[in-house]
C-alpha cells in the first residue's frame, strides 16, 4: 500500500499516544499514516516527536530540524506529517477543574478512521449493541434531530439528539432520557456531549480521537471528561471500555473497510442524517485517505 | 461470598463469570485496571498472584489463580447436579483435564493475537495466529466427529462441562486477533449451542445467539 499522499490528512494534527501512559523520558514507538514515529514526553510534560531512526535513542539526539510538529492536548501527544494549523479544535470543557479527565484506553482496531467516526455518530445501534447500557428494546427509534455543517467553525454539529438509556454513565442510578450533541471538528475525531446524571445544567464529554495507522487500521484513543465525584478512575474507564469492546467487532466487520463517499453507495438506513453530512463534508474537503471517493 | 478479581475484556475472567451465571451463584467483583493501568503487575496484586495474571478468586479464605483451576474448584463446590465437573467419572475427568490444558493453549495463541492487535502487546503475531489455527482445526474435527456420533459437547457427556466453558471465550473473540472462523463450521455450531445454555451471559465483544432459532 502506498504511503499517504492525501495532503488534507497529512496537514492535520493527529494523536499518537496518551500522556498518562507515557513514562517521562521513555521513548514510545508508534505508526502514523504508514510512517514509523517515535515520541517522548519530557519531565516538563513537553512532547518531542520524530520519524523513527536507528541512530536516535532519545529526543536529545534528534536535532530540532528533524523533529515533527508536536503538542500536548487533552491528555494526548499530537503531531503532524505536514504543515498543521496553528490551533487544534477547542474542547473548552476540558479546562473545567471539577471534571474527571481520563484516557479510558487506546485500542487497536481493524477499521478505517471514517467508519469508526460514523459508528460513533450513530445512535441507532445503541439498543442492539449496547443492550441495557446505552439502549434497550423497545426504545429503538432514533428521533428526529438537527445536523448542520458549521461554516465558520468548519465542523459538523448534530443537536437535539435524544435517546432513552438504561445506564448512561457510571454516575447513573437508572434509566433516563438522555440529550446528546455530537461534534465532528476533525475528519478523524469526534466529541460528544451527553446529559450529566449529576448536574442537569451540564454535560459529560466523551471524545474519540483516531490515529490512522494506515487506511484500514487505527488506534482509537478514548477521552473521558466527565462529572463523577464518586467512582474510582478504573471504574469509569471500565464502563467506557465495556462499551467500546461491544463496538469493536461491529467496526471490524464493516465492509468495505473504507467509507464510501458516493451518496448512492450505501442505503440510507446505514447512512443516517449525520452520516450523510459527514460523508459530504469529507467529500467537500477532498479527503481521499480511508475513504472510497465518489466518482467524479 | 466469592470475590472475583476481574477485567471486563478478559476472556479468562469471562470463563468464571459464565460458570457462576450457569450455576446461579452470586459473587463480588473487584475491577482490575488491566489496561492501560497494568494493575495486575502492581505490588499489591502480585501478593495475590505472583504470576501477575488475571483471574484470581478469593473464597472462604482460599486464594486461587488460573481460570481452569478455578473452574474445577467452583464446579466441584457449587454445582449440586455434578454435571459441569463429574467427580465420580474418571474417564470423563481425564477428558476434561485434557481439554482444559487445550484451552490454555488457546489462550497462548488466539488470546495472544488479540492482545497484539488490540492492546499492542509485543508478540510474534504470525506464530500466534498459526498456532490458533492449528488448535481450531483439531477442535473443529473433534466436534465434527462428535456430531456424527450425536455428541454436542467437547467431552463425552450428554451435557456441557467446564471444558466447553474454558474453550469458548477466546474462540469467540478470535476475530479481534485476525483469526477468522469461517473454515471451522463445527466450531461455529458448537459456539451457538454454548450460547443457548440456560443462564448464558455475554461479555463485551461476544453477542447473544441470534433470535432465529431461539424458540427451537
Ligand atoms: N493460565 C492462566 C492464564 C491467564 C492469563 O493469561 N491471563 C491474562 C489476562 S486474560 C493475564 O493476566 N496476562 C498478563 C500476563 O500474562 O502477564 C489462566 O487460564 O488463568
Ligand atoms: Fe457503540
């Protein structure tokens, strides 16, 4: 498979690993867009990322000119193989001091990044895949919701989403109608907001950041930024891992693995309103990596 | 009450949750942050199991590790029907032990492949997959011949035993390690039978039997 030549994707910031799991000073090896990368987080928390090479055993042996753009954000190290924008998309809630901020896990998944985003946006699978947690029969209907492509923010926004959930989070004490907002601020990242069981004026934030290893394999980084004063970290992580573990076989059995962007390629049942907007947005951007572009 | 030191995505822990569900016995769960926290290698956990592995149970002051050993213990102690581990049938006990050891081989191959692909363990992925296929081929043939003789389960009994429980999880999860099961039709039919045992529960990544034949 040829390495990535999609300049839209090359010029983005991509996550490569959780800072919490990177021992200070230790070199981590990973892959991004078919390139082998090494990264290291200093004791000061500042990440250094470079294209792996045998003569560099640590960041101090990599001259500044050979380093890739790097930044720490939302608990992860981000880098780029091209010229990334000055800013990463904002998640203002991340700065709120009373939130629990955790990397629930980083999982390897045999799926394209866009297929994983599309599944993340789809509420229709809740009762069938996340039975008795995020959904339950007979509450299977996805009620009408709104989707827009925000031009000034260059992101997809789905609002007024509602779903009945038996166990919306670790802080839930029973079933509830839960409000959702979804954002797709990056072709391979999505952020969702759902009603908090502990404070009705605020929302829990859960994000999925996909690190494309190649067109059909990702590392999925799961960020939690939730309101829960009682549960231990590992209990909060376990809840999200359970949910993602249920999605995993579904994601890995998608066919074709790359997301078809031609509006006629798949039936509207699989591609609901937010999925249609997402596919259109990727087409407009000219994304070709991880997708099957629409015939011109 | 039985305490299970548990990680949701572990097939070995699931073996014990499954048996306890089949037997209808209650237990307490202590969640272990196996990934990414590596809590099973922490100092306090190594005191419980110096091998640094899940699962472990604690029952009446007894601390026991190894999924297969725990299946033997729980079935011997808590199954009044005596079917899951028939203590008075030497030939059957021998067969069960044979397949419990085989199940550990499935852990060493199919589970290792899944840990490599999903959790980035540094294993030889080709060797793990090839090893799993070799075991699946042997089990598929064994189950196919069993079906010809009217035997539905791994061991020579008219009912499932703990050998079926021990082999089931990492076969069901094999695709997460890049090990497809389409060439093992007898395994697929057996998996479906396991899912229809009264009291069956799922784990994350394993789905219930389809409704199509549920009424049958
Ligand atoms: N023979 C053991 C194997 C257990 C095993 O491999 N457990 C995994 C989790 S499912 C583990 O803890 N691995 C960590 C390690 O081996 O270091 C059993 O059946 O319980
Ligand atoms: Fe899901």
